[in-house]
C-alpha cells in the first residue's frame, strides 16, 4: 500500500509541475504587445517563404 502512496504523490507532483510550466508560458506569451506579435508573425512567414 505504501507504493501506491508514492505513485499518487509522484502523479500529483507531475500535475503541479505541468501547471507551472503552462503558467510560465502563458505569462511569457501575454507579455508581447500586439505590434510585437505582428512583427514575429511576419518574420516567420518570410522565413517560411524563403525556405
């Protein structure tokens, strides 16, 4: 039964870590201004067109 507790705790830690990574990415994404987003998209389109 002790093994199940360890497995459950490991699963809970994994879920918390995943949530933290997602939250960090969301904060990073929201930090861009609309102009920066447009510039980044235009740059990616130019790179894709030249490739």
